[in-house]
């Protein structure tokens, strides 16, 4: 039996063990693994989530029992200190020695410590391991007892921003210091960096660019940092996350060839200069590069396993550094060459500063190929774009559709169905899983569900970024095999939302507990509870004051909770029309309770900064003045935006304001799978932006054109024409049918635009159902809507009139005291939440 020793039990070392343990020739090998940390391998990718996860070992990749079950000897807290290449033996710091046939160096990397004076002072930490995080947490708590709350992170790359998120989660005022002139300089261009900075700073994290740190100063501990330009930043703690250096000291000591700037040199077999020793992960120098992402490390592990088991698998000739991450609550992705712009390439950019979105794609000058790109704020297009790039798929005629969405309902914004990809297309980069692997596992009969496919292929088990595409591939493959695809909402209800909607309606099931007893199992979860709350509301027009325990937090308190723990109050302003008297009331209320005021894009006025106990008091004053809840907190109708129409505008063809008010009054309070927004424009100049809404109405000669299934937001789509030249009543009739059909059939949290994309038959089928009544359910849909319209109740009014409901609007159970921890600062003559 051959002896394999793995030095290093990080993510890549563990992946090597996992792949070798699953290999058909596993029994030919004895496996011994050394890890210098005290615990088994854990997920460093999600290290910053350590404080928010609840289990005892939240990031563990596998427990010790897994190693035992797979006959792998795991020795933790033991450092390999020497390699004797002649004797094929290693020695540990405990003076234990072990012989090997194959040695796998998976020693990873260590943090780069810049040449900074005073770096050894108390209060300076590195960010690399769970032990580091626990030390940071302990020191932060100690500082906070002393009234000190300021921390800085040295490094504005991927790891630095993760570290900044960790210190922010600990309640520290956080500063990010970056030497380069932009954040994430290897992944983002200047525009993307500027936008990311804006989003990060909106969360209270300060960013300092172009800063060359000189010295950590302080007497008993650090008190601040001095930069080479003479500027001083006073902070109480410093976390260093400024890059990595390969842990190649073992290899150097053993005479194994390393690069001039570090790293163990390897060939495409992952062999070092000693053919019995392999190097994988961040310690490996491949193509003169060190790769800090999980995906290339996992591929290296697979190649090494294949080589020692007699295979001929080789490492990819070039390493793709495409990545999709969520940093400090913001989606960030880059792929291919993100900066390419020369005589052979053209950059197409889309930026929405209001919504914090930046998208860039680089295409060939002839428009045929995608060469790279950057996404910030919305990375929902990443999987499609990555596949177009990786597989050289021909681009649509209007390449900008790839980031703007197809306009006018024509064409496609990507390659269409995931099944159109070649079998060689790599779907999961982390685990090197191709489309052929996924589909083949189903067509061969080895798997019969998404859960089976994930279990066999490991697709989506690392970063999770490919999960939507894996799901689509599984569902489409099963459908192509003539099998029914069951889209159950969670483990407690083995039904889709549409099926649960029908079952609740037919059986008149009144409560969540009754639904669990009759249709489900277990105690439920945070996935199915709000889904069932939405279903009850959609069928019975039940307000969010009912069954409070299953509502989302915003619905529970009938207001949107803000990042500092206060709430926003948004009264309804139908169609955007408001009297001077009501405007005065809003101003008086905002002034009385010292609320921040802002006019929204939906023609309403947001009042920010209300404390929990103030909400009912504010609502009472607004209700007495004739206002109602605007349902800004619910998955419901938000607004129906309008232009001034023919009443004032010389171009207006119809009275858009009156019609918008009528429609908003009709559908107010209507709960749906996701939020709904509408718009009514008095002419084709489209000042109400009706075609950017879930439903939009535009005045034309002979009546109204009705558009549906558009939306703004993270993934903008233009609405498509459902019917034209309609009179008022017909337009409302079709809207009734459309909205009820959507409410009945959409998946949880699915906007109308993706719902239409998923609808079998697409727009043509929707027209047949709504306009031609091909299913014969038009009258039924209209009656259902009429019933819901007649049951409307203002949730604010309902709450303030019920002593029982009022109990939940208190900060503390046993006292009416205010929350004194909320701190505000003045800005632009209004109060703002303190930015930390």
C-alpha cells in the first residue's frame, strides 16, 4: 500500500483528501494529513460570516468523524518542520517522523505584513484563521468596555474588504486603508471602485485610498497610524489583510525548486522538481503565478489525485480568475479580462448611481465575442455572461442587451436555455463540474433530483454562485426526459407555491399551523413562513397584522427597518397627486418627530428615522389627516406613477393622473409573490416611465396601450405590449386578470419579468390567457380580484385601534423607555444615522 502524506489541511488539502477518498483506487493508498491549526479543515471563503453563524463549528468542511470513516489519519496542531527528500520522510515539530511515497504540499499562504514600524504593538492583528478572528473579537470587546470603537483594516482587496466586514459586524467604526488608487485593483476599474466605495461608505465604513502607511504609534497599545504623507488616522485596532505570501519555507529548506518571488514551481502535472512531491493551492507557482481563488486550487487537487492514481490529467494551460462574491453586502463579480480596451476590444458600460449598479462588458470590435467584464451591485447576469465568455458563444446583435436586458420584448439577453450550452461548458468552477457532468448524471439514471446531482457532482457546494444555473440545468433536463419537475418551497412543504395557493384556497385553510398540520411537516422555517403569509394575504386579503409570527420583519412592524434600527414611514400618495394641506401635514409630522424626508422615484415622500414606539403615534396623525399605509414594507402594490397628463401637458392625450389614482386605489394593499409597481403615461413621451414597471399604461390614439412584466431595480427589463387601444374598463379588466394570474402562478419572490421568462409559451401564451381567455378562467380571475379589492383594510389603522396589536410596537417588554443607543448626526440640515 502506497503512503500519501498531505501537508496542510486547508480547503485545498481537504479537497485532495475528498477526491482521493472517492477514487476507485482509494484502497491502494494510506493517507496521513497534517494540519497546524487545532481544528479540521474549514471554509475560509466565508470567514467573515463566522460571527453571524450559530452552530459550534459553523464553517467546518467535514468533522473528524469523516476522516475516520474514510480511513484518513488526521493530525491537527502538528507542524511539519522538515522534508528529507532522499529518505522520503517528513519530521514534525514534535520530532515524529513518517515515510511517504507521495508527498502533497498544500501549505497554502501566510498574510503579507508590510514593512510598517510598530506592527508588533498590542492591537495589531492579521486576518487569516478562525483563531485570528477570535483574537480580534476579544480585543474589540475589551476596547468597547473602554469606550473605544475605532478599527482600521490595511488592504482594500478581497481579503481586506472581508476583514472590514468582520470588524463592522463586531460593532467597530471601520476604516479601510488601500495603497492603490482604487479598491480591488485586480478586479475593478475606476468606475466600479468608485461605486463600490459609495456603497461601502453608506454602511458606515470609511475608505482611504492611495495611502502608504508608515508607522503604528501608541504607548501601551496602538493609538493610530501615520502615513508617509504626514496624515494621521486615530484608531484603536489594526487588522492587516494586505495580500498573501506562499508558505514555501519547507520546500526551500528541502532544496525543492521555488520561484524568485516565492512559491513552489510545478508543471502541469502539479509535480515539483522532485517527482514524488506535488504542490497544490496557494503554495504552488504555476505559469509564474500564485492563485488565491478556490477554483484553481480545487483543480490542482484533482490533477494531483489523478496523477498519483496513474491517470494523465493535466492542469489547464491557463487559469481563469473569474469570480463572483458578496462583499460587505454588495455583489461583485469580474470575468475574463475586466480592463481590456484597445484596438481589438470595445467596452460597453452601464451605471445607475441611484441604485448602486455598475456593469461593464468588453467585446471584440466585430461584436461577436465577449472578452471580459465587471459587475458591481447586481451580479445576477454573471453565470450567463461567464458561459458566453468561456465558450466563445456568438453574441446577440445588440450586445448591450447582455447588461440592459432585451428591449421591446424582442430577442434574448443571453444564449437562451442552459441546455443550449455545449457539454464541455464548465458550470461550477470551484468543483470543475461541466454541463455534461450535470445532465449526464440525470440521463444515466444515477441522479433523479437537484439534491442528488449536488450530492454526486458537488456542484454549487463551495461559493454557491452557480446554484441558479445548476438548478435550471437540472429542471430543464428532467423536463426534456418527460419528468415532472417538483419545485417545492422548502423541506417542510413538498409543494410549489402555486400548489400551496390552490390547496389553501380549496380547503379554506386559515392559519400557518393548520397548513403545517394538513399539508406539511415539522415546525416550518424562515423560507416557508413568509411564503405562506403571502398566500393567506393573496387569497383572503389578510393583513400583515394577522399571524404576525410568520411575517417578514418589515411586515411585522408595518414599516421598513433601516440599517441603524429605526424605521421609515411611507404614506400612500395615489398617482403622486397630493393637496397642499396634506403636504403641510407631512412637513409638520416630519418636523415634530425630527424625521429625515426624501421624495422617492415613485412620487411619494419617505419619512426616515422613526423609532419603534413612535410608529403608531405618527400613523395616528397621518390617518387623521386622511393618509393610509403606502405598503412600502410589503410584497404588494407600492405605487402607480403618473405624469400630469392631458390636464396640464400640451402633449398629453388622456388624463393619466385620474386613471393612475383609480388604479392605485383599486389595487392598494394587494399582496403578491413580490412587490408590484405601475405607471400611467399620458402620451408616448413616457414621462411616468410606465414601461419600466410591472404594469404600465400609455395613452395613444383610441385609448390605452397596456404593457406588462417590466421592472427597474437590479436587473432592469422593459415591459412588453399585452393589448392596445383599450378603453378604461377593458384595460382594468385585463389588469385584473393579469395580476391574479401572476399571483396564482409565480414562485416565491419572483418579479413579473422573470415570471414571464419562465412561463411556458411566453408572451403569446399570456396574451391568449388574458386577452382571449383561452383557459376560460377570465371571469373567475376578475371575481377573485373584485373580492380582494372589496376587503381592503388600512393596516396602520387596524394596528392602532387594537390594544393587542399595539403591544409589539415597544422596544422593551417591561418598559416604555426609548432606545437610547440610537445616535444621529446632522447632514444637509436634516438628521442622519451616525455612520457606525
